[in-house]
C-alpha cells in the first residue's frame, strides 16, 4: 500500500564518508588556532627581547680631547683630517676592549722598565706608547723578521750594537732593545728637530721619511700625505696614550691588583759557556721555563759564549715557587711568530 509521507531511511555510504572529513576539518581548524597562538606567543617574546636589547644596548661616539700633545708637541685636532684619523683609532682602541685592557695590564709590568731608560736619554715619556703600538708589549716576530717589543730587523739591531744570532738575540732583551730604540730616536730628533717626526721615522725609516719631506716640501708630520700604515701609526699612539692616561673615561675599570705586577729580579753576570740552561736554571732555584720567560734573548738550550762575553741573566727574586703561587704572568712572552706587520727602520 502506498503512503502519503516520506519513508525513513538509514544513512547511506555517502553520509559515512562525510563524517571523517568533518572531524578532519575540526582537527585542522583547532591545530591552526593552536599554531597561531603559539606563534603569537613567540612573536610577543621576540618583541620583548628586541625592546630589552634596544633599551639596554648602545654604542656611543667618542669625545675627542680638545687639547692633545705628543712629547710636548701640539696635535692640531682642529684639522679635519687629523680629527677623523684620530677618531678612527680612538674608536678601534676603545671598542676593542679586550686588547686595550691587556695593554693596560701589561703597562703595569713593563713601563717601569722602559720609563727610566727613556728618562736617561732625555726622551719624552710618551715614547713608551710606541712600544705598545709596535708590538703590544709582546716578543712578536713580523713576517719580515722584525722582532721584540721594539720590532727591530736584524740589520738595524746590529747597527745599534744588539747581538743577533741563533744562540743570542738581544732584540728580545727589553733593557738593551729599549736602549737601542732610544739611540735611534735621539738621532732622529737631532735630524728633524721634532719628536713627532722622530716617531714617524721609527715606523717608516728615515730614508723613506726624508724622501716624502722633500717630495711634498713639508717640515711637519701633520702636513704629510703618507702610507696608510704611517698615517695611522701616530694616531694609534695618540689614541693609546689618551686612553691609558684616563682609562675610566673610556669605560675601562680595574683594580690595582688586576694589573700585571712588576717583578723584581736579581742580575747574575755570566762570562762563560752554559752547556745546559735547564740544569743552570735548577741551580738558581727556578726551572727552564721561568729562565726563558725572564731571559727570552737566550734562543737555544745552551749558551756557548766562545768569546767569553759578559752576559747578565735575570732571575726572579721570589724564586720559582713564590713566582708561580703569587704572580700571574702572560704566556705570550715566548712567542716567536706573529702577524704583526714589520716597521722597517732604514736610515
């Protein structure tokens, strides 16, 4: 019999297929909402981090000194070229904090050796900063074999009575090399009547400097157009001097005990051969390493000395045990290789 109403029917195959799609859609929407919230959380965290960084981090321009002198000679800081060259070196040496702080620490140990020698020759104390500019107060060797704190080539070293051979290299003797540097600088000052030109000659050599003075018809370092190295050299010396004379102004803070201390030594005169330096060190209450640290001019494991020359060997007064317990010594005093560029000192 045929009825008038619709007949009820069970879900067919198409309806069963739609159900998983519905569930999948709900899952995907939920996942998208979760990912959006997760991304939003990280975006907020990233924004907070960036804001904190911008609020707390800053790099500032450096105020240059209004009045500056080198060795008693006025630096023309009102000259725009000089201002910008000095600014470059001030920024580099202020923001290369680790290097400059090491300069400050080493100055506490080595300047007390250098300053009296400069004074003996009546050379201005500012020239101690040349040793920092030359080598960073390290016994480094340049690609062209300039060596020691004062970076003498073998030829120039011998001209100033420094012994240089496979057994002894007095370019590594701080007292003797400083003495030789003083004699070079004094000769340059007598020639140029200017300490600034004397300093420039130490970097580029007198022959090269004479050529440029004649070519450019100048008599003042600050009026010369020189190679980038020598143009930067005096500016770097000035920057190091300015920072080390007023370190806190440029953000360097330290205690007196943070400086590498000057270490008193006793002088031992030797005019005969030493067959084995390790055995010799033991007889003096130290070891081979300490002997070489204090006498880096001894270049081998023995001292032949066939001509019976008188050498002075430095022994730390504290001795081996106290030296290690109480003194921090930088390890670079024995370096024999470096990328430091040579500053030839021709005449």
